C-alpha cells in the first residue's frame, strides 16, 4: 500500500511538516518507547540511542542524547507513524515483560518484571475489564450508585458497558463531586495531569502539566456526556439512609430531593461519595462544626468558596497550611492588602520543574495523533509518582535517626528538601524554623510547592505559628492572646475524612448502622470495598485505600470498580441473592493491614496527620504498593464470601 503524504486525524489532516515540528516538543524517552512499540525495533532504545537517566522527577525530555541522535529518533518516529496510518505497519504485540523492560530502559532505573501485567493494563495492551459470566436478563435487577464524582462516573460507565441497569444519586446539580464544589483560586491537581484521567478514556488535551480545577471539571463533564450516563443521574438529590431488607435481599434507600422524601430499592449499592466531600472546621471558640461563626465579615471554607467576596485591599486570614492553602495563598497575595496565615503544622513540599508549566501545542498534537505516545508518556508519572517512592516510607527499625527520618533513603529526601526550603527562603532564613518540618518527609501527604516558601517571605504576608484560640467579630485571636484584625477569614482546614460515608445512615443485616459498627473514626473494610453485615454494599475510595506514597486516586478506583463488578456479576446469577464478606476474612485482612501500616512512616509518633484517628490507627492510607493492591483486587474469590441463594 502506498504511503500517504499526511497523517490522518479525526479533526482533519495533519501534514508531515506540522507533525515533525511537533516532535521537537516530544518527551524523547516516550517517543522512543512508542517507536519500539510501532516497529518492534529495539535498537531505538539500545546502544547509542539508550536514554541517559535525568534528574529526579524531571521528564528528561531529551533522553540525555546528543542532538544528532535526537533528530534521527524524531525522523524515524515520523516515518513509523506515516506507515502505521497507511496500514503498512503492524505494531508489535508487546508482552507484559517487554512493557516493563521498555519502561525500565526509558526511565533509566529498575522496574521489576512483576509490574509488567499492571503496566500493560495502563498502556492499554491488556484489558482491565472483566468478562462477567452470562446471566439471564433480569428486568428487576438494578444497582444504585451514590455520587457522580470521579469514582461514581467510573462505576456508572462500567455498569453501562456491562448492560446492567443502574441509577446514580447526586447531591449536586451536576457531575464532578469535589471538582465541581471546589472553586477557590489556584485549585488544581497535585498529581501530574496525564495520570489524572481514566485509563479507558484518557484525556490527552491537558493545558497544563498539573491541571487546574476548571479543566478537570470539564473532563468529568465530557465523560458523562460521551458515555451517555447523565440520563441515569438524579441531580440535586441526596441519600439520607439505606436499610438492608433481608427478606427481599435488597437495599431500601431513602433519598431527599427539594424537601421531598422517597425510597428507592436496588439489589446492590455502590458508595462513591469519596473522602473529600464534607468540609471540616477547627474546634476553636466562635466557630461551629457547621461552619457558622461569630465573625462579622465574610468567613468561608475553601470547599465552599464564594467568588463574589472581594479580596482587593482586604486583610485576609487563612487558617490552615495544607494542600488547599498552599494552592490558595500564592494566588491571592497580589490581590489582598495583607494575608495572615495561621499554621498548625509545617508541611514538606516538593519542587517539580513543570508544576506551573503549560503543555506546548506540539505535545498536545503528539498526544492526539501519534499512536501509543500518550500511553507511554503516562507510564512515566505512573512510576515516578507511584511505587518508586514506596520503599523510602517503610520504617527501618535499625535506623539510627528515627526522630528525623525512617530510613536512609528517607533521610536523603529530608536533606534534599531542607536545602530546597532554605534556598527558597533566600535572605529570610529567620523563617526557616517556622517553615522546616520536624517530622520525616512524606509523613503527611506529599505536596507540590506552588511558590509557598517564597510567598512566606513577602512583606504583605505574615506566618503565625501558634494555635488559634478564638474568632471574634473582627479578628483572630491566638493562644497567647495576640490579636490579628482581619476583614475576611478563610478556613483551609480540610475535610471530615475519617467519617467515611457520613452523614448517611446505613443499616446492615443486623440492623446496626455502619457508624455503630465503626465508631466515629475507625472505619474498616475488606480491601477497602466491603464490610460484614452489609451485603451487596460496595465502597469506592473506602477505608485504607488512599495511596499515601503518591500516584492518583483514579488508579485505585479502577481496581476497586473491577472488583465490585465481579461481585455484582455474581449477584446477577439466578441462584444468588446476596454476597457478604466473611467475618474471618475481613479480620484476617485487617490484622495484616494494621501490621503493615505499623511499619510505615504514617505511624511515626512525632506528628499528627489526617490519615490517623484519635487512637492512633491509620484509617485512610493504604500500606500496599499499587502492584500489590492490584494483585489483591484482580479477582474476587467467592470462597471469601457468604453467598445467599435466591
């Protein structure tokens, strides 16, 4: 078949010159992997073309190769794409081991072969979906999904693809969950954008390497439209309670819409309410748990930002220094007259060379037009922001400096970040004690520096390091009695993350609620997905599923959705009415989980974090590497469940 003179595109024709020009912006290691994938020719990653390792977290766009080698690679890639589009080139059928090996070479560091099958799924050369056993169509079988954020949309799409009747209940007027609700200035991801979309429907058109909230919301809106799930969603409706009807083997779910209450029945319920949907307010005088305050001026949580509040020329108090504060404060300092930041605990923040960078037009074109390129690029942050960090978060009992780090690798991170913070403060080294954490790096959620430390050095910014005692009508008062008159108060104090599934009342087989089973802050589940006494109830992003070592919540969501779908497939069989995880399986898993968590940095007693409850148990984080959790959720074992016959 003759070669064409241009590259075919869904949007029209992209000529060779345009595509070749775009390749000047390519991430060369990803382009080399793509070239091997298309041609089967490994010489493009070997010998004089073998990528040289780059700095930590750097994309290593040039592969460390001389210009003439780079040119040869780009020319060969253009030729391969032309032949592929013309039907003259059949891509090589990569095995999982080959995927792991190619990634290892292009990253310049070891990627164990055990990652091959997982990486092959992420690359799209191996399916992540499960084939459900054939079942007769049951008109009365249905699944209720609670929430239409990231995980709710994932569940809805997979249910729809499987031909299973479902309905989604969403408390907001549209999809998106936290990405619909959070509109504060600077709001965005602290995960690389190209890792922050589903593997089955990747967003290749990100404007920034770390996307802002608006484009994430647009992606989720597009997902709902492209997969035609919006017609299954009841918006502005909230679930108040759910009761298991043991006789009928169904859930009876109470919802409220516009003050009107009704009940819905379903064979199974998937909770996709997420972990960051109920704002938390600090226990200080003058502030109610509901967010009501005695402050006379505007007072708002970052999760309930009011864009109509004018900050220009105002004195703004920001209470909290977590992820939302780090994004917010550098964005409002140029507008406000003064910003006073009240810090309860210090934070480690990592530099990233592309955190504030826009994605070049050429890169966007490559993502859209070059087969496999976007997928190979995605594998880089999948590894660099995922399991690569996991070993440095494991406690070495022989380590001689447990007060400052948990092992030798973690101590290297501490030294690097200490030097970085000091350099960012410049001639304001008087702020070093206030900014430098006294606990091991990554003991709290890793954050990306958004210019935070430099912002703290500004004359119109004041960092207050003592606790807030109370709020008055026009000021913030600290524990020592120091008073800070302000015009606006912002609570950047996170979410009620330990109260999983709150405020819903969910009654199981015994009549006990999940809250009674768990207590106020000690949620447990098998694989983070299911709980004894609560048949046919599956949680996404449940207890101990947050990968505290990094990565993206989307990855674990896909694992959990696949696992839940297998159990739902069992429920569709004519001989099965209910599945409920066995008590012994549940507790064996949780004992193993707790023991593993005790060996992680999050159990370090020198700090507090939102991963841990008042008793010291880690409730939010998972101790597992992604590859381990992937393996555990790969296949639902029916022997681990009590199965009720119809």
